[in-house]
């Protein structure tokens, strides 16, 4: 398997799905629609929908994957809304993301807030398109899975997930943090959407409760490794490859795993967490690409 080629194929597929589900830029509200489309399409690894798709394939195969397309698009919309708001002047005040102007830098703060709100709302509207009108038993079973997936989608994005982590991150900015506090912020702010992505893939694929718990734990390990690697790149990365300024954590007076433990310990932790995730992935049939993706996240440069 040529991993980079396979990854690009999946990214291209997700981009096609997004193009299909994003609203047309027209009408009197076209400015916010343009800002929504700009925010979603200026780049990104599409990591969350790719992981959702891979887990779904492990449990259900590829023949029915078109049924989860609304959730693939919705997850990237949800993730993008969080970035749009994260970049705002009252949050991190970043002017560049993925090498492009952030949404507030291009459209102004007011329109960026509205674009983020619109993406959040439209994400749920889009995910809801996964429901079917079929009344046959298989259609009813699918709709029950969609309903369960929507519960995960909402909870992991909300006050007990990503937003909850962001709240503590904002409140604690400029203050020294303990390892427990950093772990709490990372679990909610970063891991939650990765957990949601992979759990939704498992739920829609028909995974049982025990396997769903394994998937959630695997996603947690991936999310923690991903965030610590982000901390490392913020200190040591190539600004051109990252597409945003270095040392943003230092600028925003944020305690990170790196500032608490140092670079070498952070690198070792990324390796440890990634190995745990791969061990869990090996319990699930058909995760070869997913295992390669976890390895890639360790050595990524952006």
C-alpha cells in the first residue's frame, strides 16, 4: 500500500463530499455562505472524517459507505467552526491558518462569528440527512444508529466535550497548569471530536457496545498524541509547512505538555500513546490504513 497516495485519495473523496453538501453561495445572506465555504475549503488534513470512514469500513465494508456521507461532511463543518471561533481576536487572535488568512482576518470578526455559528447549525442539519424514509426493519435499524450517532455528535462537541475543554483552556490562559488540568483540556478540546468521529463510524457500521468502547479509547490515545505533537510542532516546526506562526502557545501564555515536561519527554509520550492506539487497532479487522495513519501522525510536520 502506498500510504501517501491512499491518504490523498481519501482527502480528495472528503473534499468532494464537502463540495456536495456545502450550501450554494447565493441570496441576500451570500456573504456568510461564502465565509462558510472559504473556512472549510482553504485546506486541512480531513483527519476526522477520514477516521470516521475508515472505522465504518472496518465494520460494514465499503458497499454502503455513501450512507455516511452526511456525517463525513458534518464532522468537518463542526471541526471548522471550532477553528473559526478559536482564531477570533477574543480567543487566540490568529491571522493565518493553513497558510491562508483566517476567517475573521478576511471577513471581519462579526461575520466570522456568524460563519462559525452557521457551520455549527448546518453541521447538524447535514448530519440529519443520513436518516432514511424506509419503514422496513433494516431502515428502522439504520435510523436508530443515526439517532445514536447524533447523540454522540452533540455531546462530544458540547459542554461535556470540545466546548468544555475550550472553556477551561480560556480560563486558565496565563496560569500555570498541572498535568491533570492539561490532560482534562486535551481530552475535551482535542480528543472529543476524534472520539466522536471514530465512534460514529463504529455506530453506523453496526459495532457492538464492547467494540465501541475500544474504539473510543483508541481515539482518545490518538487525540492525546495528536495534541502533544501539535505542541511540539509549535515550538520546533517549520512555519511554512505549518501554515501558521510558530510559538502561538507562548504568545498566548499557554502551558502545554512540552512546557511542563520538555521536548524529549513529549516526543516519548507521543510514541507511547500512538503505540497504544495501534495495539487497539490491531483488534479490529481491516485497519491497515488506520495503523499507517497513526504512525504518520507521529512524524507529521504540519
